[in-house]
DNA sequence: CAGAATCCCTTGGGATACTG
DNA sequence: CAGTATCCCAAGGGATTCTG
C-alpha cells in the first residue's frame, strides 16, 4: 500500500512544486538558523563563539544546523590548520542577501 | 532534575528573547501556512476552495493551520449562516503586510 | 460545508559520550 | 577546538471517522 509513509514526502514535493516560497522557508526554518546567520554576519563566526552566544544549544544541534546551512549554500566553512585547529564560517552572497529579509520579518512581527 | 523535558521549552523561550525574528518565523513555519496566506489573498478564501488548491492536505491538517493563523492574527474567520453553512477567511492587515515579504523570500531563493 | 476527535508515524531537536 | 556517534523524546502532520 505505502500510504502513511509516503504521503509525507509526497506532500513535501507538492509544496515545492507549488511555490518557491516553500523551498525558501525550508532553508531558514531550522530552529537556530536565523540566529546563526545573524551572528555570523556580526563576526561571531567560530564554532565556540556561536556556542557561547547561543548558550543553550547542544554541540550536536549546532553542528547539524551549520551543516545544513552550508549545504544550502548560505555559509561557507574554512578550516585553518593552526595549532588548535580553527574553523571560520562566512556568509555567501546568498546568505548576505537574506539579512535584509530577516530584518523585514522582524519589523513585521513588531507591528 | 527536569532536564530533557524542560529544555525544549526553555530553548524556545531563549530564542524568543534573543530575537524577534524567531517569533516571526514561528508564525509562518507551518507546512502549509505560506501557501494558505497566498491563496486567501487571491480570493480562495473558503475551506473547500483551499482544500481543492492544496489538494493533498487532509481536513484535519488544513483546519489546524487555519486555526493557528487565526490565533496569530494573520487571518479572520467569518461564519455566514446560510443553508449549507459557509465560512469566509480574510487576511488581516498584518496578514497583508506579510505578502511582500513572502514575495521577497521567493525571489531570494530563485537567485 | 466545515470542521473536531482519535490514533499513529516521521522528523527535528536534545543529552551524553567520544574523536582528530 | 570543532566536531561526530548514539540514543531518545516531544511535536507536527497525516489518515480515518464522526458531527452540527
């Protein structure tokens, strides 16, 4: 039959085809993603810095969200082979283009 | 101890306090909400009409999303006591203000 | 017509421990 | 320092059935 199991994926596909907005929302709807993007834009671009400002997040979750943002092409990851290894995150052009939209959203909700 | 159980709500509270964006994202991150808002703005503002354009959605889920949008003050619900009862949905000012932002998001993702 | 009630399953996110 | 591996739980969504 394949009913309950496939409907979830099928519905998702339907949404993607219906409107590009759904794809866009998917990209930014991770629980911490918007905040991660904002902090990276403000030079909080190291794993430990992010962990500090996003205090209650777990390593696992933070790592997952970063990986997803990277595969969505919103951020890039640069590994620097220093003594204690260091990793810098930076926004891509697409990531930067999202900032004013997030700003609009924030103002929208304040009204 | 209250650990695993309370952390979810605690993290959510943290996000809300950190930035207004999280509250805004919460409002529009239901799976069908963006599409519902768009269709209502285009006069597909009846339950059955919405169900038709959002083909694979279930009654239950559609009803839930509508109720959430209503309590977020994005749409209003008007019950008209005709022979087969009829219900009209309309966007509030806040709901209308969201449309251009959704448009921006859509264009952003197309780049 | 427009839902509410009930039940079930997938998924996102969290806790903890371990690694290059 | 910057993660990954495992395991687990709550919540969002979906299917189906029933109602004013």
